[in-house]
C-alpha cells in the first residue's frame, strides 16, 4: 500500500501557497464569521474570527487536501483512479473531489460505519468496499483494491500533499480577516489540518495552537513526552479526532505549534451548542473543539492580545439522532 | 399608539435603494449559498441561490427594517428611544439595532413568551414590559410605555420604513448572485419581507413569489378573494409567520407578487432538515418555508427556467427542544 510519490514539494509555507493556487478553482472560499456576543463573553475579549470549513464542499476542510492531492497526480494516475480508507470526512471529500474531475474513486469502509456516512460517500459516486472494523482488515482490503485497480492511495492526513492542501484554509482566513491575527487555533486528530496551518503561518507572526479532546489526547501527551504516541485508546464525542497524530504531522506540530490545549467532551458540547445558537451554523463535535479550547481557562490564561482565528473543521453530523446537550438533560 | 411619521418615502424600488445606502454600514452583508445536491434534486434543476438572512445580526432579516427605521428618526426621537411589541425576531432586531446606536429600546412581550426569546431581547439591552397574551393588552401596554417614555413605535411589518428596509436583502442577493435570477421567493407572515422584496424587484425582470404555511395562509386566501384577511386562526410550526399580512403590505403583494405558494408543516419540516443537512445552516421553520415552496409540485409545475433566489428569513430556534423531525419519529 503506497501513497502517491509524484510530488516532491517541501513542507514549507511556499508549498502551501503553491497548493492554494492549485486548489483555488476547485474549493469553496468559505466565509468567515465574527460574533460580538461570543467574542465579548470571554475574559480576553479578543475578536474571534471563525473560518467556516463546515461550509466547505463535502462539509469539511478535508476537501482541500483531497483536491490538492488530486491536482498533483499524473494523467496516467488519474486514469486509474484514487482510493482511500476512511469512515469519515476524508472519504466523502475525496469522492466528491474525484467526481468533479471525472476520476474514479474507491473507498474502503469498516462495515460498522454509520448509514449517513455510507450514503454520503455513495452519493458522491465512489465505489465502496466494506471490511471488518480492524486496522489489519482495512490495510489488507485497501491493498487488494489497489492491486485490482491500480488506483493511487490518497491518505487522510499523513502525506505531504494532504498537509499542504489543508494549510490553504489559514491562507484564506488571513486574507479574509480585516485585521492581522494574533493567533490561530485548529483541532488535531491525525494532524493534517494543524500541521498545514502551522506551515501556512510560518513568518506571519501568527501564534499557532492546537485543540484536542481529552478522550483522544495522544498529540498533547506526545508533545509532553517528546515522542509521538500511537497507543492512546480514543473515547470522545469528537469522532473526527479519534485518530492518532501522523508520523509526518507530529514533528511539524512539535516544531511550530506553541501548545495543544486539551478539552473535555462537556466543554466540546457546550462550545458546539453556543456555535449553533449564536453563529447559526451546523458544527460537528470535532468542529467545536478549537472554540472549546479558546474558552478554556488554560487558553485564556495565556493573555493573548488581539484577534484570534478559529478553524471550524466540519459540520457533518447525524441529524436523525438527538442533539448531544439534549441527551445530557435526559 | 402612533408609528414614526418622519419618513415620507414612496413605496418604490428607488426608496429601497435609499434604504440600502442607509443600512449598509450597519447590517451584515450575509453570504449566499448554492448546493449542487439541492439544486440537482428538483425536477426543474434550477440553480438555487440561498440568501442566508439567518446569519444576519440578531439571526433574522428583521435587523434590516429595524436598522432603516432607526436611521430615519430625528435626533429628538432617538433621544427618547424606540419601542415595539413582539414575541419574536423583530423585538430582538430592534433591541440590537438600537443598542448599536446607543438608543434606548422598550419591548412589550406577552408573559407566555419563551425563555430564549425573552433572554435574547434582554441580552441586547432592551427594557421589557410583560403583558397578558392578548391583542388588547398588548396595545394598551405599548400605549402606556409610549406615554411614559415618549419612545417612537417601530412596527414589525406594517410600516413604510420597515418594508423598505426588508427589501434590501433582495438588492444584496441580486448583486451577489453571479448570474441574473429568473425568480425569487420569500416567506410571508406580516408581509414586510415579501412586500419589500417585491418593491426591490421592480423593473428587474425577476419574478417574485411568496411562500406561506398552510396553517396561516391568510395572504394566499386574501389574494384569491381579492381582499385582505385578518381573521385566519394560525396554527403552524412556522412561528414567525403566524401574523396576518399587514394593511400596507397586502396591496403591494397583490400588485407585484405573481403567486403565494402554500406548504404544509410536513413540507416545511422536510425542507428545514434538508437545509440543516446540506447547507450546514441553522434555519428556523419560518426560514425553510420558501425552500419548501420551491420543492412543491405547484411551484415546479410553473416550469421556471433559470436561477432562483430563496430568502432564508431567520435561524432563531429553541435548541433546548428536540428537533422537529425527531419528534415526528417518536
């Protein structure tokens, strides 16, 4: 199982700028939002600029990495299609980006994936192969799909082009905000978005922070111990952030991210509800983690002066289920 | 109880253009959204442009009318403050617009108003006077507030400046859409938004439609009978549209609106759910009525060719309650 090796771009801000030019015709320039009440409700009174990647095509920032990865493939590679394994936003994003370019897409999904996720990937025209919900079965099934099709594997986070593509969200945000940002914060699961954001911030004086659920805090633990952890058992409502941080991603985060703030599921749910109520945006739990971190005493104690960018990573949530704060009350 | 008479603007498109210049520094230029899947799901395949007034300040288009009404007051009037009666979005919008200008705002609310609505109005700094939930008690209480304060009454829909202000949403939409619209559709309750939209469309070749819940279809009934109805008992989930259409509003709608499409609560809930899922926007039931109408066989049978603008009127919903489609399943 090998990822595409056609790109040799270095992991730098300049490469993110190259990615931005490549994806600009394909991605949606998502709007940014401010809220006087949300900004005013926190001790720091920083103006908060929310980058609404939940409004990105496919409902998550993942479309950026998928889009850039596709743009770097050769004509021969495109003709054979692309493949990935994912039960979440990356599969949908890749399927959609591939369909827009007329490229075949194969997705390996665990057979316990939720129906809405399966339906989304299918509605974007991807061919799904189901496997047992284990890492071994997933790898074996993907290898078999690759062997049969010759499709190029587009990894969800642990790959240069994926990271560079995700970094374009911050470039847009910096361009859209009417004033220079003092800091930006992005959630970390596999670390594609956070590593890309960190690269995109190089030389801009924007301080970069990560936000991670306490129930999947392998990145924060790894930073403390100086060594990537991939053995943390994940248990959090933020289903998009359960993955351990990637091998390429971790050292970038180690070097360039000032701190990863850890928040509880209760804090995530409270932040999510506030965002639904005040921003009028459907935000999935993972998409509320960065705002939850900004609301935390730990972040507020940093005493940052000036505007703060918050990346809302996605808005894909199963709306046939009860809202999490209503579950809590019952 | 008298409304402000300081404005003598005629009910024309030029007056809406004047309103637009007046409110531009105050209102949010709300984004427009398209969705390939929503546009493609309907027989007509029209490109749908959603104007997201749920993202307006205060969570509804009402901020436009309130803002323009305030801009037309004299310094003396502003010094004495403004007042209104409302259990809904107009009260919040007026309170917020007044606070931003440092103007005192008095709101008469029925004592059975929901807690979130009371809290919203209060959080915007308005002074609330509660009354019994009857039209007589409301009028008497408002008259008493006016007598004590000298505040100017800013009506929720049945007033020139309110109508002109609401019309600015369409001007923005026409400017934002990358192609000329064939038609636009807006919900009708009191008729401020629909009448303003109709005025703003004058001379543009955009066909204007209204959308009304079957449980409060006084406007559609009135159009059929050639006479305004104010005696229809309202019963619909679209709480923002239960008001009978206003005296100033009705003749404008009669002259300039091609048709008012009536939809059931089931159609409203289905449209609302689709908008939450695909647009990732929190839309209140009233805000989904125009899209529900576009999805109806009656509208599709019109065979309109070309892009259609849909005004999402608001996004204020009590999120401590179950989602309406979940209620239905239980």
